[in-house]
């Protein structure tokens, strides 16, 4: 009985919209059942947008994941002053929620073609990054911007897991003659792995669903931005095709889960 | 379609010839209802003989009565009229002051799609927009969906034939051409043509007013670029290619230019409507903003007024239309640097103040202006949807 509000919430905000997407994806522009929306996804530019979205999310999830763990560990490990950790947590809490148009604007104002950092490099070091292959408005640029929220998110979600690495384990391993590398190989990484995998999946979903940041940077070769264009309907209008794209995004995330669950099981084997 | 269109037109013409009074017209419309194949909603309302049904035509109708009825309603709902767009801010405040009717302008930065959506979803709601200012494609699709009421403004006959629906569902209101605005503090050699924009000195400086995947105004930029790059209205490939070339050379920055980016110098060159660029020149003197109508490709587009078939304030809606198409309303648009629909008529009758004329770029620059048909629009959008994401947007 106590779970009723939860199920009502889940029904209204998860199952109902998802069901609508599922049904709508198979409707034609003028009603009626059709597969053409789904088959349309496998044509350019839509399949390309999917690939690009997956690549962008994968790269930022892995890079954010790996560096996030390292940074979080460096801040939490014994010997690091406590204030560094609290500062990092506070900053991460803010930065992980910094996204969309404000984030894009912040980057344009710093690393854009006339951003302050770009100008500083040009005036002080006579180095124009835009003449040497860098541009904020390319895939690399968008990846850098995404890392700005991916990295802190990783730090936030992985910190409790790192806290769980007890000092006694390390001491016990050392007493038994294990070198640090052996401690990590046989204790540290296996303990952390399930959490790391879970966090990376979260990061992937986080980037995969992001919209406004890329949109404001004029980067349109992403499935969310393409979907938005068809749903908004000012130039391109086909809401049912947009729903098919949303269904495609469900499929991608389901695929990710299909990879994640066996990996997780493998990572947890030692615990049994 | 053509058939009943002609039939209806003939009917209204006959009415005008006979100079019928309003009550006669109401009676006649009942009789006509039987003869017409398609009966429209306002027609129905009239057929029912409702006492307060607003007129179908402004001409010959007493403005006094219209004003009185509109005042009784006491309010007007508009939608998607940005105050800094084509002088809409002053147009709205002048209307309110003149007739004492306050205006609620919802979603000022909304799109045409959102305007029609609001008409549809707010049917029967007192917050529904009374009038819309749609792109022609949306005026046409909205008409087909039965969203709009027929109304012929008093000045209907002085509006160019190409800019109006002869059945009276929508009427073109003002037009503009795609221009190149630039910050003369940052740009030493002014760009004069579309081809100029490829010059290496403009690296990282050229912006468009949005993404053509979501903004009709940005689609217009692609049309204009196509004309300037050897393409045509029927095939905008050349326009996409020009942007792709600018993107790969680094000239094009895909930041959407807005009043803010223009004022801050972040978009030193901005492809946008002439009335917006000219407006920025006045609004931001510090940016030293100048405007060119590129000689190798002049593309124009107009917007269209239409009245919600279920307008919560039908009289105020018609009064608003009468105001917009009056000399006063038309000159207010011109003051916002857009070309009002009745520009030729105003010019012929010499009622345009000199200051307003000289504030616009030379009339000869507009001589070559081209307007796309709705079929050309559809083709262009399809091509842009295919190619823009990979060629320019990545």
C-alpha cells in the first residue's frame, strides 16, 4: 500500500509516455499502422546520428569514468587533506548539474572563437588554437564540453564506493606481503568494478540523452537534436518519426543494459 | 478546391457590387449556405444569425461598431510576437493605447508551428490566441486544418495578389529579405556578396540566425545562399554547399546569432532578415552594425495574419487586423524596417515619411528579390534534413 504513490508516479511519468512512444512509432503521418518510421531509422542521416550519439556518449563515459575514478581516489585516499575532498564534492555537485544552454554559453565565452581563453592564448602566446585544428563546434569540442559534467558526475557517484575500500584490507594485504599493484589487482579493482561499471552506464545514458548543450553549440548530428527537430515541427514535422527515433534510443539503452548485466555478473563473481 | 474557391469569390464579389447591408448579408449567407459545397465555420456562425457575429469584411462596415464591440470584449490575445521583431513592441503598445484594449502576448519567441498548435489545443479556452502571425506554409496548413476564420480587411484589394489567400483565410502582412549584417568595428572590409563570405579574413566570424533544421528563418538563409552560389529556389544544394564550405574553412560558426551575440561581438557577421539586422544597427550603436543586401542572391519571405476560427475575442481580433493593415499600422512595420504588404500602395499615394524610406537600404537592391513557393519550401527542407546534419552540423 505504501508503494502506491511510487507506482502511480512510475505509471504516469514512465510507462504511460513510453507506451505512447511505442504506439506512436508505428503510426503513419496521417494515422494508420506502418513500419516505415522504423525502417527510416536505418537510412542516412538518422543511422549516422545514432552512431555519432553512441560514439560521443561512449567516449565521454569512458574518459569521464576513468579519470573520475582516479580523481576521486586521489581526493579520498589517506593523506589527502580533508578540505580538498569537501571542496571537490561541492564543486562536483554543482558542475554535474551544469548543462544545457548555460554550459554551452560558458564554453563559447571561454573557448569560442573570440572566447577569453582563446583571446588570451592569441594575445599573450600568439597561438591561435582555431588555426591549429581546434574548434569548439566540432565533435571534439562537444566532447570536451560534455566532460565538464560527465567527470564530476563520475566523482560524485563513485566516491561512496571508494569510501567502502577499508583501510584494514590494505593493511591486511600488506601484512600478507602484497605489493600495492597486487592489492589493486586482487582486491581494490574487483571490489570497485561493479560500481564503476554501473557509473559508466549512468554516464553513457546521461550523455546519450543530452540535448540542449549540443544544440546550442550548433552541433546537430546527434539523435536527440534530430529528434527534437522533427518533434518541434517548425521546419521538419513528423512527430511519429520522432517517436520512432525515441524508440530507437530505448533500443540502444536496452542494448547497453544487455552488455552491462553479464559484465556486472562477471565482476561480482568474487563476492559469492 | 479551385471550383468552390471561385464560387465563393464570385459570391462575395456580387455582395460588394450590390452594396448590401450587414443584415441583408446575413440573410443571404443562410441562403448561400445551401448552395455552397463547403461550409466554413464563420459561415455557420453567421447562418445561425447570431447577433454579435463579427463581419466577414471590413470594407463598408462601421468601424465605430467594431471598436465598440471590441471594447466590450476588452482584451486581445496575441502569440509569438517578439517585441524587438519588425517593431512589434511599438505596434502592440500603439494599438492598446489607441483603443484602450490590453494585449496578452503569449510565448513571444514561439514558432509558427507552436502558434497553430496553440490555436488547436486551446480551443474554447479564453487564453487561446485570437490572431496568429504565421509563415505562409503554416498559414496554408492551418487553413486546411480549419483553424482560421475568414476575414477580408478593408484594404484587402491593395494587398498584392501573391501575398494573400483569395478566400480570405490569411493575408500576408510584411516581408523582408535575407541580409548580411556585420560589426564594422571588427570587420574592416564589408562583405558585399555571398561569395565574399568565403574569404579567409572572415574566419570564425560568420553566423546564421539559427539551425535550418528548426528555424524557418535559417532556411531562408540557405535559400539566399543557394541563389548566391549558382543554385535556384528549386534546388538549394548550392546553398548547403556554401555553408559546408564555410564550415570546413572555419568561417562559419554554428552559434545562433541573437541580439545578445550581435551586441557582444560574438557573431561579427550575421546572416539574418534585413529588418532584424537594421533593427540591431539602431538598437546597438556601440556594435557599429552595418547591413548589406547581398547583390548575388536576394531572397525574401513574408509572414501572414490569420484569425483563430474560435477566437475568444473575435471582434478585437478583427479590429487588430484593421489596425495592422491601416496606413498607421503599415507605417509602424516600415518603421521596424520590414516591407509592409501595402508598401506599393503607400508609396503610390505618397504617404511614406521620407525618414522611413531613407532608413531602408536602396530600393534597387530589392529589385531582384525572389520568393519561394510552398512546394519549393518543402523540397528545400527535405534536402536540408538529409544533408545539413553531416555536412554542416557536425
